């Protein structure tokens, strides 16, 4: 395989970094297994939703975005760094270390889940551990993660920690995104922002969202370093995120990474995506990143068909076990719950219900 050259599209001052495929083998295989587990889990969640059974709330799947999401997630250190995942970041959540059981408990609305059945299934997290619960108002998490980093700096506890969050192409047009990224840039915070450019803000195409040629071009306007990458290519995304995380930890300030891809489904399981033209589905961004990563692993000799069968079976067993356990656990009791916020003294995070 040929070497891969990484280059930023805006203000990164360092020369391009050249990596040989073997340099990313360990990260590649780890991320690939996270992608397989994420796809398996989300297919199960989609089935449960369509069956009209136990799923509480909507279901929004990350099919087609797993490579981009997992590539960011595996570079985070759980318990040390700060992570604010978005709606289609199941692969990143798994790579970061979120247990599948926590996911299943939240979707089934059990009192044993991290949010105790009190909030929407994607609004889950453990803030005390630096794992921020998603906010549906797009762009908000940029400010939340930047604020958490700034708070650590004020306490003298930042060290070499970084923060990472995600946004979609449409979300980059919000005021919250601008304010959060501007703050991070002015304070030179170690923040990595992943922009999943999946071609549609719900049903609005990118041509109706922004006028610049590439979203990463916006990085220069904020005075931050920006990168464009093929979001369907796991190897490429891992290489770019390795550079971005390394530079953030080294004190170079915020990093903006834009991945070109296509969500391989509707905005949610309630949406048939009929507004996406067939020609778009068959362009390069419409490739299935899991298929692309699988072929790369086979071509490099890093895995064989037996490995894939074992990984897929392991993923099914883990999802089966999580569903079985969560399915036996109770939902909140409306006659006993006070429904106070989890910040109240009797319901502080980490205590048993």
C-alpha cells in the first residue's frame, strides 16, 4: 500500500505528516471493532423501534458515519479528557468506553441507566467523568466542552487534557457553534471539533447552507487549524485525528476536522430520506465506511474472514446480553419518583436510585 499524506486546509503551521499503513494498524483494528459493535447495536435498536415495542423516544442511527466517529473516540482518554458526542456518535461513544449496557438501558428507559429513565435516549452521559450529555440545540456542546476545559484551566487541573465534540454541517451555521468555537480560539483551548458533513441538514442540502467551497475553510476565520478528510475512509480519518489530537495536546489550540460522508438512512428511523437524490447516494460520499474498512483490513493482511466472523459474533452476543439484562430492569415508578433534577442533594450523580 502507498503511504498516506495528511495536510491541513487552513492555518496549521507544521509540514504535512507522512504515515505508513503499519503505523495505524493497532488503532485501525480497534476502531474497526468499535464500528462493528456500533452497527450491530444500532441495527438492533432500529428493529426494536420499528417493532413498536420498548424503545422510549426516537431512534437516530449513525450508519455511514461510524468511521469518522470512532476515529475521534479512540483518541480520547476516558476519565481524563472531556467528550461531548452528538446524535450519530454511537461508534465514538463505544470507542470512548461507554458500555453497551448503558446504551440499551437508556433506550429502554430503565431506572438503572445513566439518566435513570429521566431523559431522551441520546441525552445520556456522566458529566463528573467528563462525559457530557448531549444537548439537542445544535452547537451547544461546543460551548459546553470549551467551558469545561476553561474551568479546568482556571482550577489548574487542565494538564494535557483535551476536549472533543461533534457537529453536523447544518449545525455549523448556528450562533452557538460560532460563539463556542470563537471562545475556544481566543482562549486557545485544546478542543477538537468533528464536523460530519453528511450533505444534508435534515433535508436541506449543503448548497443551501453555506457558500464557502469547503467547511474547513471556516477554520482560518476563527484562527484555528482545520482539516478536510474522506469520512468514509477509516484509515484516512484515523490519520487526521491523530494529528489533530496531538496538536491540541501540544498547545496549538482548537482543531476543526471536517469529514465528507453521507448518512446512509434518514434523519431518524421515522424518516425515509426520500429527499436524497439517487445520484447522491451513489457518489463517493455514499460509500459504506464499514465495507471500505473491512476491505482495507483484508488487503493489508491485518484480518481475515475468520476474524470478521468472530468479531461479528462477539458483537451480537454483547448486544443480546445487554438487551436481555436491560429488558428485565424496571422503568421509573411514577408513584415514587419526585422527578427532581439529578443535581438535587438526594439524586446527585453516582448515587443509587
